[in-house]
């Protein structure tokens, strides 16, 4: 894969969603958790989304239970929690893994593009990748 637009990700109904549908937009890709000390970041994410969505900004939310099991529950339970507590309206996708042999291919590609303090590992929940349309392909 040479571009973020080459990937498809599963939505919460396990249907493929091509990232091509986000071409030309600024993307903030986030691995999230509902039972983490960082969970209140959902409010800031929603505020950003409301402020910039009409200017071509999208947040792509990927729940991840890989860090101390802090994203338990079904897609429906996660959606209910986020709607009730943070009124989130940005797209949420199927739960994924971001590290290890079972890491989602999108996250493998993202980590290959830019390493963080721990190299090519996501450190914790709410790690963020900001994708400018010009950066979408190296």
C-alpha cells in the first residue's frame, strides 16, 4: 500500500469502508477506549469535529481493547457510552488491535510512516495520527 486511500477499514457493522471516500479531507485517526483515564478526550475530539467538519475535517475513531482491556463491550455499548457521555457524532469503526501480529493493516502502515517515542508501537489509548491530504501518500 502506498497511500492511505488504498485501505479499507471495517465499520461497526463489519462492512468494508474504503478510505478513498475521505480523499481530500484532513483526517485525525485515533485509537480510543471507553474505560481509560484519557476517555474524557472524547469531548475535545467532538468539539474539534463540530468546529471543523464543514471545512473538510474528519475524525476516524477506532476502539481498541489492547491496553489493559479499557475498551470492553460491543460496538453498540461503545456507541451508547460515547453518545450518552460525550454526544459524539464522528465516524466510529470496528474494534481493532494497533500493535503486534494482529495489528490492523492501516495501523501497521501509519506506524511505518512515522515512528513515535517507542519506535513503531502505539504507546496507549488516544494516540493520534493527523493526515493532511498532501501526506496521504509518501
